[in-house]
């Protein structure tokens, strides 16, 4: 009898221990499953971060103008000129998003915060409301926002808003990549850097350093003064009655050499505006515009030589009457790195935005300066800029300046 009781006790204890073991195992399995799920979520999050790319650049400038005792005067300026953020995302190895957001000149004004006054102290229908708020020079701009698709190992397509493939600075303008505090005058007025449009862009690498680009996109809308820079619509509810196309051929097949030719055409730079618009009193004429740009840059050791020419030909009687049917210019630049961190340069620029037989309108700009790279992506700059006007009615000294700057990218 005692033996039976002992046997039953041992069996019961064994069953209890077994039950406890199964329960513990189940708890451990549940814990492991939860940890595995957490690891999967973390890996997915880490993968998403790996596909995200963040960068940007910025620059601050100080411009000290040479003023004379007589004649016009210009205020010296300090300017938080640009602060730019890049955001990109790789959807896959061949599909990616590229964006660029820029704040210029420090800040923008919220007009809703202006103080309003009404003449006479009362508000009645037809009264004029004047804003007494502070004037702000800044802008917030979306410079790029496009999807890039690698359609093969040598071809790709961009769809959306992109920088037009023309000149040197328009696509690559991080401050540590060029000499001088300010961007050169030619790639500001004749090539209206920074210049972006919305459309479709196809590129192909042909091998041996040769490639080409073809872009169909929105165009400029110039007014009766035929100012190219002011004609940029910046993809902001841009009038798109008449588009444009840009083609470029580029060659980088020899060590240190980068050269390209760009042609752009727009059938009507007024975007078929209605009569009486854009500053015209009556009929708004069609204005076919063609831009031809060519440049070459050669780098050998610390020496960098650059030459660029750009010219607009606007087919319009109104443009010809205003002396704006031909707008062109060129510059040559020599830069030399005395050390990896220290470079000096000299640049000669000449451009003419109103080529007329009855008056001189050419502008000559000579710039001399130094770049000091504190880090490959951080640069200090100083230069002297001498501006000369062929038009005797303009003061040759008013725009001469000593300029200081700091810039960075990441």
C-alpha cells in the first residue's frame, strides 16, 4: 500500500513538473516571437533610413562697395544669401526622388502680420488698404523635385522640376565648387542661374566620355523689357501656353577636360499673352528665342582654366526696337591652388544685354580673389570686383566692391 502511495506521489510530481516546463517554454516562445518581430521592424526602419539622403549648402556674404564723394552711393551689405536643404529617397536601385528647398536672403515676410491702416480712419467699400509691414527681400523656393529612373545602364529619365542643363553653375553651384564670393555676372544675367523648369529630361551616356541630354519643359515668360532673368516663372503656376526644349552634348573623355554645348529654343517667349499684357500697350508680338551656350574647363594639377560663351537671339521687332534682340557675353577664368587648401583666381567677364548701334551698353567685370578651404566642404572667400560700363552716363566706380564670404555643403 505504501509503495502504491509513493508511486502515485512521484507520478503526480512528475506530471506537475512537466506541466510547469511546458508553460515556461510557451512563455519563452512568446518572448522570442516578440523580440523577432521587434528586430524585423527595426531592420525595416533602418532600411528606410538607408534609402533616405539628406544634404544641403549655404553661404553668407559681405559686400563693401567703393563709394566716391560725388555721384550715386551704394550701401554695404551683409546677406544670409542662401540656405538650401536636399532631400532624396531611393525607392529602388533604379528609381529615386531628388528634391531641393531653398531659403534666400534670410527671411520672408508674412503679410498677414502687417499692420493695416485705412485713410480717413474708417473702412468703407472702395477704400484703399495700405500695408505698413516690414519689407522682406527673402524667398522660399522649391528648386528641384523630380523622379529619376534608370531605364538602362546608360540611359535615364527625369520627370518633374529640374535645373536646366546649361552652363557650369546652373547645375553645380555649391559654394566650395567655384571661385569668388558671388556667382559670375554672366551666369546670372545671360544664363539666369539658378534656372529651373518642369518637364521631362532624357540622358544617355554614349561611352568614351561622350553623353547627351534632351529636355522638353516649361519656358520663360518675358515682358516688354525682354529681361531674361525676370522671365523665369519658377514653376509657380507658370503660364505654359508655349513650352521650350533644351539639348546638350557633353564630353569628358580626356583627363581634366569638361566641355559642353547647349542649345535651347522657345517659339514664343511671351507665352502667347493677351493684348495689353506684359507691359505692351496693344498687341503682344510673338518672340522666338534661341539660346546657344558653350564652355570648356581644363584642370591640370592645381591649375584650372575655364571659358564660357552664351548668347540669346530673340526674333521680334519689339525686342529689336528695344535693343534686346541680342544678349550675349563670355568670361575666361584662371584659378591656381597654391596648396590643397588655398587657391587664387582671376576672371574677366564681358556681357551686353542691350546691343544697340546708337549707344554703348557693354559691361566689363574683372574679379580677383582667393579661396581658402578650411575643409573640402567649407570655404572662406575674398575678392575684389571691378565693374566698368561702356556707357559714359554710368558711374564706373559705384559697383566696384570688396567681397567676403563663407560657404559650406554637406
